[in-house]
């Protein structure tokens, strides 16, 4: 009996390990969705089936937003992000307003970084113990999309000393029209 439970624990452990390893492979050749008009803001939570998300999103967007994936650092999407002018960033899944260009900063991490959300109530955080360390995961509060992680106290010269480390792949950028 004891042997069996250890064996089953090991099996669960192996499956979890394989899952984590498969999921931790970063996604390359990413791009950011860009629109000319701000999306209509969702009222209340947005819930869709896995199939509906698959139909709406690109494979990269789906893997990151719905399956907790990560884009490769310094990838195409990050180059786009660095070149973007003033504007706002929305959830690619539900259109919720997440970040503004005024709070962008260059963290040197290779991922889009913001020091605060556009609206605190559009974001939620949860403890994430994957990758063998405790991190604070950032999710869209409207549709539960995985956006990235938030780190604090790193000493960046920003008003909050917070770094919202966000996958650009799951954002929609709308530039400001001058
Ligand atoms: Zn969303």
C-alpha cells in the first residue's frame, strides 16, 4: 500500500514535471496585435470555452494567455513594443484596458515592462509556484488571461518600484491619434 502511494506520487510528479517543462518552452517569432480604435470595454467577466478561445486567438496568443505560456525574451514582439509611440494596451482576449504607454520603462529584461496598470481593478494577481520559485502571476481580471508576472523591490527608478513583466503577445496596442 505504502509502495503504491509512493509510486503514484512519483507518477504525478513526473507528469507535472513534463507538463512544466513542455509549458516552459518560450514561444518565438511573436507579434503584437495592433488596432486603430480602442476596443469596447467588457461589462462584467468574460468566459469562453477552450474551443472558442482557440478560434479567436492565434496559436501563440492561446498558449500564453490561456495556457500560461511565455514568449521568448527580446523577440519580435519586444522590438515592436520598444518602437511603439504613445498609446494604450488592451487584453487581446477580452479588450479590457490594461496598461498605458506612460508607465512603460526599459527594464532590460527583454519583456514589455510597466510600473503600474492602467486601472487596478482590471488586473488581478495570484501566487505562482511553478518554475521552482514563488512569483506573483498577473492575470486579466475580466477573462482570466495569463499576462505575465509582477516583481517588486528590484530598485528600478520608477514611481512604484514594481515591474509588471508582461507578454506583449497577449496585448492589443492602440496608438494615440494626434
Ligand atoms: Zn482579458
